[in-house]
C-alpha cells in the first residue's frame, strides 16, 4: 500500500477503517490494542536512537518489524492471519536465554533504572505489558490469534532481560527493592 495523502478526514467523526474496510470507533478494543502496539514500537524507536549496545539495538530493530506485523494482524480483524508465528516466539525465548546467560540470578525485585538505556527498556516493558492487557481485553470479545498474546508476553520478558543486560554491560549495578521485611 502506498500512502499518497496523509490526511483523509475519515476520522473526524471518531471512526476509523480496519484493513478489511470495516468502519469502527477509534475507542474500540481493537483500535486500542493495535494503538498500544504502535506506542510500544515508537518507544522502542526512541531507545534505538539512544546509546545502546549493538546486540540489543539489532534485536530491537528486528522487533520493530515484528511489532508492525502484530499491529497489522490486529488491525486486519481476521483478514490477515498468521503474521505472528511460533518461530517468532521461539526466537524471543532464545534471545532471552542468550542475554540472560551471564547475568547474576535475581534474589530480589529490581527497580527500573540504572543506565538511561536500561531505564528506557523498563519503560518499554511496562508499555508492552499494557499492550498485552489491551490485547487480552480484545480477546474476550473478538478472535485474536493466541500467537499474538504469546509474542507480546514473551517480548515483555525480553525487554526486562535487555534492561538487566544493559545495566550489567555498562558496569552499573541494578537497583534492588528495599524489602521492609528484611
């Protein structure tokens, strides 16, 4: 698809068209779900633009393409299927394992922070979790491919591990939660 005109005025009444041509309200669960994915993709773009290890930057660049697929499948309302695959989910799991190999075991909860990149990755993780909640809400009333839910769930785990990786790669120690019971 080629966009030659950016404004269409079709949304001026609070509606938008899905990829299948259906007109729906801009505050629908479906629009909210793919809007959250778009926001996550934008947050990741900001992270990539900053100071970041090459390995994490490369992974995030690939993830941006996958998130576009996730959003596309959500926006199609079933017209486009299987853009998100089990292979993509397995790929995230493999990257989690790879990045987590040299990280110390967690013995306490950690707080978002450390390096700027790690803090931004924690922000992306929370946006990802919000997107996941929106997709779950949508799945309560409309069909959503289970692979989409799995992918977004695994992505938030990867973003957490990426934040830890960035902190440890830069010699910064994580900020542990001060448990008042200890």
